[in-house]
């Protein structure tokens, strides 16, 4: 039987040496909201509109398929993280299962992804602010946000947890209200509305108006929209009860994310024709609320999107700094990044923030080459990370069952069959990316980055074996 909580008399898992200097200031409520808030971002509130425009009503199927894949990945990661909590999360697991080069590759690629994402989120938040305050420069808003969240992350980890808790609570609250209003409108119980029935689901070209090609585009967009859940397993190492915390956070987050994402898409395509241009231009949430004549819908959602972007900036600076600290502590990065002060890797926090701000400057200086190159390189990194997670789980599960079965407080469903099924799903996504012209460049650029990191990691691994004192 699958267990999702540690037995009462279980002994706490001792963190790896790399994690020992970090404090344990996060509470269970922080972890639960980090798990939910980390994946609920502008990609859901705004970016999903272009996916709906491509896939039509079949976007619900696309999000269901990708959601099933993400749930499998998170279950695997939850199993390993509950057994061995570490701030390096999947990077540590990959090193234990495959070798130091794998931990190096997974860890630094994810760090790079988070740093670039910090810059992207800063740009998005700045655009909203300049809309409210015309004439103000975007870079100034980005700089302000960077200073605020860098300071938040330089302080005790509980400050990060509190910021993220309230940010995530607002996002989750907004989606719950949206789903409630949508359910009333679909049932015809909202004043001034009639039940739409299945007219928008089956009309305007049918459930799959663009055929399998549209479904593929929607599937690819939805896969990457789920990225961010991994941060909760990084944060778990700094919680008061790492084993119980990560087990509960992963278990509750998986089904809630499914409800929020799939439920939101179902509400939108049921209430609005997928051909409505406002869905892509304004975002599906704003378009739906305006269709229902909800007053001030646009400004309300702008506030929610701003909070989502700022929340993601906060979480990504945190995740990047902890990943860098873990890598350095394992001898896989510059020693300066691993310095701990007051229980916080402050140099890593500063470096991650600076890299994010440099990405913002590149978006102004070299938008058509360097910045575009950076965007392409991070395009499929999350898939690379998921592959490392799946392969690591296959190896470590056998090792845990043989050596320390009592640590298996979270178990992957139908092991190893669903793990292999997840790997097949990831391979299928790579094939689909290679087929689509819009994602092919991302696949190649991510592949080049991954190969470069793997070679660097292997060279470092061989060098350390030959010279143990290095």
C-alpha cells in the first residue's frame, strides 16, 4: 500500500553535509503554498490563451495529458525527496543514482533556467507597471523588484516563506473564485447568463478544430506551463519536518494543480468560443470574466498576474540560490557561491539576482540574437530535468528497497511500469518538438546546452577521481 506520511516513530533523515548549514525555518503551510504557487504563474493566466487559440476545446485534453505526466514526475521526485531531503533535490538524486556528471548537468541547467526566468518575469511585471504609470522606464521597475526580492531572500528563509505564502494564497484564491463563477455560469445560475451547454465545445469546428496538429501545439504549451513544481522539493530541506513536509506537499499539490489547470481550461472553452480573439489577446481569464460582465475584470486580473510574476521571481531566486549552494557544497561550482551567512547562501542569492538582471538588460541590448538565444536554450530544460528524475528514481528505488526500505514513506505508483511510461511520454514530447517548426530551435539549443554541461561535468568528475585533493 502506498504511504504518504512518515510513521510516527521514524527517525528524522539527516540532511546531506551540503545542506547542514541551512536553517529550517519553513512551516508546512509554507511548503503547501510553495508547491501550489510555484507552478501557477503568468503562463496560466495569460499564456494559455495562445494554446487555446491553437488547440480549441481540445486544450482540456492537452492539459489533462501533460498533467498526468507531471503528476508521475512529481510522485517520483516526492519518493526520492522524502527518503533523502536535500536542497539540491533532483541534482543530488541524479548524482547518487547516475554519477557526479549527472548531478552537475541537472543542477546547473536548472539554475540557468531559473535565472533567465527571473529576468523574464521581471520584464513582464515591469510592463504591467508601466501600463499603470506611463512614462516610467521598464528597467527601473525591474531593478526595484530585483532589489526587493533579493533582500527578501538575503534575510531568513522564513521571510521568503511568508512572502511566497501570501503571494500563492492570492493566486489560488483568484483561481478558486474564477472556477466558482464559471461553474455558476455554466449551470445558468449566474444572473444575466444562460447555460451554454456544449455549443462552444462541439461548434466552431468541433472539439479538435485544428486536428492533431492543434492538439500537439496545445500539448507542448501545457507541458512547459507546469514547470515550477520542483521548487517545493528544494524548499523541503529547509522545513521543520522535511520528510513529512515534502510527502504532504507533493501529494496535495498534484491533484490541486490538476483541478486548477484542467478546470480553468474547461470553464474557458465551455463559456467562450475558442475563436474569440480576446482569449489570446487579453488572456483567457480576462476574456471570460468580461464575457460574463464582471466589472473591472481586466484590472483585477492585471493585479493577479502581477502578483503571479512577482511570486515567481521570488521563488526562482530562492530555488536558484539553493541549487547553486548545493552544487558548490558537492564540489561542483565556485566555492564563493557556497558561503553561508545567517543560514542563507547570500552570495548565491546575489549572483542569481545579478544574472537575472543581466538577462533583462540583454533583452534591451540584443533582443534578436543573444536574448533570443537564451530563451531557446531554456526552452526544453525542464524536460531534461524530468528525464534525470525518472532515471534516478529507477535506480534509487531498487537501492532503497534493498538497503533502507523504511525510508520509502512515499512510493511511486505501479513501479517501475509508470516510470517507464513517463519516460516514453517525455521522449514523445521531444519528438513532437522536433516536428514543430516553432519549437525545433528550442530543442536544438537546449540539447547543445545539456551536452556542454554533461561534458564539463564528466571532465570534472574524471579530474576529481584522478586528483582527490582538488
